[in-house]
C-alpha cells in the first residue's frame, strides 16, 4: 500500500483535532449519563433514612424476589421501582400492557404494577404491622398526558408524596428500627444487578 506522495499539510492536524473533538463529545455524553443516574439516585435517597438497592429478599414461597429500591422513610418502608421510559406513557391499573410514545418510536411494555405488588407483598412478610408502600418512579423523561395510574410518580414528584428526611439528625424512626434491622438481615445483594 502506497501513501500519496503529498499529504496536505493541514490533514494530520485536522485528523488530530477531529479525534480530540470526538473524544471530548464521548466523555461529555458519559458524564451526562453518570450525572443523570446520580441525580435520580439522590432524589430517591432524599426521602429515606436508609436505603437498600438491588437486593433479593425471601418471597414467602421458598424463593427470592428482586427489589430495586427499599427505603426506610418517615412513614414506614417504601418499595420503589425506577423506570426510565422516555416519551408519553399511557397506562391504567387494569391494562396488561402500557404504551410509551417517544419522538422516534412507539412501544409497549408489561404493566409494572403487578411486579411492584409482588415486591410489596414479599417485604410485608418481613415487616409485620409496619406500613409498606410501593411506587413506580418514572424519570423526568416520562410524561403522563392522560393521568397517572395508581402508585405511579415521576421522580421529581417524589418529595410531594414522601417528605425529605434530615439524615443529619440521625432520627431513624424508633418504631421501625427493629423491623428495618430484620429486613436488612434477610436482604442479599443481587449478584446480577
């Protein structure tokens, strides 16, 4: 393979500049994705004294069930699933599938409420009388033009439903302390998450 006899003097610096610009753009996109994940995590953690993430807990049938987020809040325990579904979301409590319509695509996905209810039931087996609530948290990329189904929130509305906690005070609700310790004792890190 022979190189052309004369490479224009500007070709090598232009190629280097293009590579630098591509590298900077790639790093910027990585940083934005990292910040997006961290912002979502911080929003969820703001309502919890303590949080377990991506754990397996006993399901009551001899198996285990995956829980995305399990939070100790002022009101009890909160089971939360984070869904990043961009676009307009159309769904209802009785529907088997929900629809997301984005800028470039339309797709359906199974109603996530059923899995949330299973997770809540498994947590209730460990908590006794302590209140257990569940929420499907959609990111800010989601919209609900026809209204939200039961137990559905956008992540930016989470603090409207659950007040932020003051972790500096170290006030883990005494009534929930023993129950939370029991939940943590039974929770295992999910090896595939």
